[in-house]
C-alpha cells in the first residue's frame, strides 16, 4: 500500500501556476514580480525554478535570497503536495529577459527593447529602441538610426520575438 500512496503523490504535485499563486504574497512583500515557475529534471533530481524580476531596477542578491527564504517557508507548509526531494532555485529572470505577456510588455514601456520581426520593415527585421507606445495592434519604438532619432510603428502580428535590451 505505501507504494501506491507515493505514486499518487507524484501524480498530484502542485502545478507551476498553483505555486505561483501560493507565493504571490512573497512577491508583493519584496516588490518583485514572478516571471516564471517551472519544474525541471536535472539528471535524477527535480528542480523547482522560480524566476523573479523588479520592473524598476536590476535585482540584487540580497533581495533574491530573501525571496528564496520566504518561498521555501511557504513550500514547507505544503510539503505533502511536493516531490519527496527537490531543489529550489530562486533567481533573477535577467536584464535581457524575453517579454512573454501583456503585463511584462506594460513593464517595458519607456524602456529599451529588442524586437525581431517576421517581415522586414525598411529592409530590416531587427530593431532596438525605447518602447514609447503600446496599442492593441501596434508597438511604437523610438530608435536612433545613424545618429538621428526615428519613430517606428511595428504591427504586433509581425513580431516574432521581443525582449528587454540594455541600451537603445
């Protein structure tokens, strides 16, 4: 009978979305946002990876450590819904992280971004500039071309990749 119980527990691990919701008070407490939560296999080991970011500044190691400690405490409360053994990795999503949803796109407003398009615009498919305007169907960038400031609108359905950039 114990073998059956172990198998059932492993099928019913907390999903990434449930863990993200469970940890929401920690994110609010430390003024960070959750970029992603995912389970990964590293050899025989299980890893719970939690990536966080601060939309206003680069994360420091102290903040990341505090977030990790608080998440660990919350997960201890639901240990029966987690694998018997796993590693927790809480880290920064990175400065040049991909923008994957509308909330992250709003966080990128008035910040440098890199955009790659499907179809060329003015004979180019790569753009780096400051995201100045977000509309339902277009994004507007302010970029420098040969030292001159230029505004460009890019249709959202033409964008294949967008991420934060270090400079514009």
